[in-house]
C-alpha cells in the first residue's frame, strides 16, 4: 500500500515496510480522528441546544470572559512540551520522564499565575463572580499537565485509535455533565464543572493508556527539548496575535455591528475548511516526524497531503466566493447584505490557508522551528498593521488585507521548505493541478448557470449553480483525473485491510 505519486513519474523510492506502515497509519489516523470528531460535534451541538435553553446569556457571557484569558494561557501552559516529544525521537526514557515533570511544573505555574490574575480580571470586566470562575477553570491547567506526555507518546507511536477514543469519551462526558448540572440549576457553574470533569476523565484515560514515570529535571539533559518547545510556544503566541487582530481592529475601529458581520463572514468562509485541515494536521506531525531524516519520503507525504487537502477544500472555497451573495441573502436575509463582499474575499483566500499549515510542520520536524517562529513573529507585526490600514475601507478592507499581506509572510515559508526538501515549485504546483483545474471549470459552470437562472426565485438562483457546479467538479475529477482518484481509492481500501 503506497500513497499515489503526484506527478506522472513513479513515486520516489521509499523503504516498503515503513511506507506501508505509515501510509496505513496516516489514512486510519485521519479516519478515526474525523469519525470521532464529527460524532463528538453532534453530541456537543445537542448538549449546547439543551443547555442554552436552561442557562441565560449572562451565564455564557461570564464563562466567555474567563475564556478570553484562559484560551491564551492554555496555549502557553504546556510550553510546547508535547510537540517536542513527538518530534525529538531520540529522547531517552529518562529524558521523557524529566519532560513529564516539567509539564506538571508548567501546569502548576499557569495555575498560580491565574490565581493572581483572577482578581484583576474580575475588576476589569466588572464581574465579581468571574474571580471564582477563573480560579476553578484554571485547575484544568494542573489536571491536563499530567496527560501532555502520555498523549504525545501515543501520537508519536501512531496510536490514533486510542487518541480518538479518549477524545470521544471526553466529548460525551462534557455533554452529559453539562446537561446534568444545567438541569440541577447550577447556572454558569454548569459550564465550569463540565470542563473540569471532562479534563479529569480524559487525563485519567490518557495516563491509563500510556503511563510514564517522572524524574527530576536537569536542564542540560533536556536543553534541546526546551529550545524546540520555546520555538513552538513563540509560534503559537504570535499566531494567536495575528489570527485575532482582524477581529480586534474591526471591533475597535468599526464598531460592534461591523465586527458582527465580519465575524460571521469569517466563520462561514473558514470554519468548514479549518475543520478539514485540523483533522489532517493533528495526524501529520507524527507521520512527518517518522520520516524527518528522509527528505524523499517527507516530500512524498507533503505532496500527497497537499493534493488531498486541495481536492477537498478548493471547490468549497471557490464556490462560496462565487455564490456568497445568494447564500447570504437566502440563509440570513437582507440585513446581512453588508457581509457579502468580506465573505467573497475571505472565501477566495481560504483555499491558501487550508494547505499552509503543512509547511510549518515540515519546518518543525526538519530542525528549522526557529525560522517558523521568526516568520510567525513577522506575521504578528505585518498583519495587524495591514488590518488597521484596511479598516479605512470597512470590513471589506480588513478582509482584503488577508489577500495582500498574508502572502508576503507565507512566501518565505514556502521558499524555505521547498529549498530544504530540494523540491521545485513546479513539482509542488503539480500537486494542485487536479483541484485547481476542477475548481476553475466548476467556476465557469457556476457563472454560466447564474446567468441562466437569473430571474428565478432566490432558492433556485442558489441551488441551480451550486448543484451544477458541484456536478461539474465531480465530473472533471472523475474523468480528467480518474487515474489519480483510483490511486486514492486504492489507498483507502488498503488501509482497511
């Protein structure tokens, strides 16, 4: 079982046993992660609908205030320890035990900092109850610090089925406990207790599935892991800054109404794509790490995954950009017309965003995490400034800033990866040919059908181009690129055996 070559030539040679194992692990990992993720999402939506009827907007708002702070601290509390365990495959058992102790120490430090910050946060938001909420939810920093290393070891060993099992159990516990506490009248504590209990259960399961001892940390012994972890933390922190800067600028400069329209446009354009990408990038660090010293194999996986992601995401982004006006008016009504242009711009660029995360992962596993950290820092400077300048033209200007400013940051990232892998830009672009050709022909079909359906009721004006465009894309992929599709089908069948 092997992943299909992207170019017409035969795939680069790779040791067959390793190829078979990794190919199967990749496909099964995505399948297990995706299946459990969607089942968990159904449970989450169902519990949210029930709990929302029992709680008030103030209850959600109070926990939301805490989440603004806790979301940032959560990214920093683990200090990138998990990524280091996955990537640095030469770590000894003793070094991993030291890292395990450091993980708990970082969790305790995050808890102490939160205890100090809880009071000022309550004063800042003018919500006295917020102090107790922050203190209680900060306990999850300590709890989850015990599972960081076990979880990373399961990921490193390609045991994605076990990871998916824990995620599924955690989602079900969260759904059940929040419903139970809401029925019992715990108000905003419903959301707090649900989060803490689900963290406890997932940590206990992770430790049971992959226990690991602790050891006294010695800085000299784990210096390489700490250096790598520092780069990962820097990447995450700067990503948090630039990925939220557009919302901050929209809210501060343009006001609540503009922020609401922009936020919804962003959600429609990016969330479906990000969910697909997230399923892949959760599995790929361990796969990339397994072949980190074999650039031929690493190139092979990068191209195949890029092709697969593009096939799934490009038609959606192209189609939404072309049909944004009809979709908004049909689903949301005339009052949301202001979000049409931002949605068109954001959707048109979402295709690029869907495949970019793979490049940062390649840099991390090839020992170039420092470049990724510096590149992310530049993005945290360039993008907020661009959003501020773009705000002169409203939410459309902020959305357009992604198209004009973000490429200046990711082009160096692409250049660095392609250079390290000795991969030509044309070889990389060949991986995008099926998705691009199918999406472009689909776009032509959509534009033609839009003109034909002009004058029909709004529902028909939306459905006719959407259905016709989707059919065109599938037809192109299954005819012009049928050999590529047959290869992918073989992969899926082989992974089941």
